[in-house]
C-alpha cells in the first residue's frame, strides 16, 4: 500500500483492453447495488491505480476510498490460466464477466473446446474474461464448484455464478451463452 492511501480503502481490479488503456475509458463499477463511474486516464499501464475519493460514503455510508488497480489484457494473452491460489482474484473479483473452463489434460472434449476459448477470448477482449483451471492440479476449486464432469464451463458476473454448461459446446452455442451473460 502506498503512502497516503486510506487504510479504510476497498480494492478492486479492472481489466482493460490495450486500446482502452491507451486512449482512456469510462467504466461502471457496481458496489452494494450502487453504480459508480470510473474514469481511466489515457496511457494507463498495468498496475495503474485509480482512486475514487470517499466513494465508500456513496456505496457503504462510511468514509473511505475505492482503489482500482488497472489490469491491461493483451489480446494475444488469450485465456488466463488460474489455480486455487489465484481463482478468487482472477475470477470472483474481476470487474468483467468471466467464463472459467474446468479441464484436465487427459480429457478429449476439453482439448476440443480449448481452441474455441482461445478464439473467443480475442473476440470478446475487454468485455469478457476467459480463464481455465486444471481440475487435477486444483482440487479445491474443482470441489468448490462441483466440477465432477468436464469440460465444465462456469460463467460468473460480479463474482457470482450465473450459468454453467457441461461438455464441449460448439462455438455458436458458447457465443450465445456469452452474449446472454453480457446482455
């Protein structure tokens, strides 16, 4: 924590495309059912912190700031690999809706859906975050989200599960599900 930042501050991460980071953008942050406009300045880089001074007075009726760490998503980065340790930060605290692919290397249908996820990660950059987690290496998350059959795609919005799908989906069906979540 840098000097001058209030200990009462609440932290969020906000994912931006490289173009949004370069040109600057306006995003909405929802907290406690209240929407706050976040203005990201031009030429922001990964790790830039945007401070919403005394924003907790609006959302929580108490003093305090909201600190937003900018995460710049390189379109070529595609699908983000998460594990039990990073799941909460990358998925549940994401400002973007997220689709998580629970998979394993030995799973044939999992290998079929991987290139579709990669393709759509590029298409939905800045609007939807794509993650994958190896269920064999991360039993905690697999158990928490009851990933008993894979591939399992779980869709999150504002940290909450909003949809799930078991089995390899064709690209058109996955696009429809993503569009419904973004809708």
